[in-house]
């Protein structure tokens, strides 16, 4: 009986192909390597957990410190507000008083100089013998116009004029149109004794006579100049 010969090349110094170690030893080595890997993994997980805890604790501590600082600042501001509460109250009262003054003076008419103007348009040999004033106050709306051809008005000046002729009465009707705030007028003439005529006039006055002394009056020329400067700057 002839055996089969190995005709492959002969390798000298190569890796042994036969492992004579018992299976138990190989299993123990593998078990040791597995344990070392698990221990390293556990240590790595512990390091990560400890690092995360320390980081979170540091952030929480910093947040508490910031909160304490902000609370202290809030208390300081509240204390400062308490100290200046009276000043704020006074400022509010002043602002309220200014606003009330503006509202109260918004319909103000200086009647003394207006009546002086009325005397200035009286014809010769004529004088005002009586007058009454009905004026809108700051809490009222302007009277509604209910009669055709009447103009919007804020005040009504009713007065009587004694004159010596009908021509003087006609001249008065023309002259009162020069008064400030003239809206319209109704005149009636009654003949009297010894060439004396009594002229009754109902004069309606518009809102151009409001004095508005407490309001800021803007200069149209200054506004136009400011607009021109802004336009030039934009170009």
C-alpha cells in the first residue's frame, strides 16, 4: 500500500500550524481579555458620568449665584423706587396739572381785548349800550348749525348799538366783518326817538379766536426751513 506524498513546498521557520495548548487555557485567556475590556468600559462610563455630574453641578451652582445676584439687584431697585416714590408722585401730579391746564385753556377767548376791537369798528356817533356772551367751555362740543347759511361757531356775542342814522347802522354791518373770528352775523334795526336808532346784532364767532396761550405755537417759517435742511441732508 502506497501513501499519498505531500508535494507542496517546504516552509522553514513559518508559523506553527498545530496548537498544543489545552482548550481550557485558551478559554481562560479569552475570559481574562473579556473581563479587562468590561472593566475598561465600566471605568470609561464612570468617568463620563462623573464628568457630566460635575459639569451639571457647576452649571447649577453658577445659575444659583446669578439668580442670587439678580435678586439682590432687584431688591436694590425696589428700594430705590421706594425712595423716589414721592418724587414720581409729584411729577405725575405736575403732568396732570399741565394736561388739565391745556384742556381748560383750549377754548379760552380773551374777551376784554375782543370787546376793545368791537369798539374800534363802531361807526362815528355809535356806541355799544349792552352785550351778552355765550361761549363754549372746554367740556362742551361746538354748537350744531341748524339754520341755513349759518357758519360753524364756538361763541355768540349779542350786543346792541345806539347810532344816529340808518347809514351808520349799515356801516356797522360791514365793519363787524373785520372782527377776529367772524363767522356770520344777524342785524336788526329799530327806530328810536330823536333820530336815535338801536341796532341789535347777533355775532357768531369761529374757533380762530381761541387764545391757546399754553400751547406751543410753531413758526411756519422755521418748519419750512427745517424741512428744507432735512431734504438737503438726504440728497
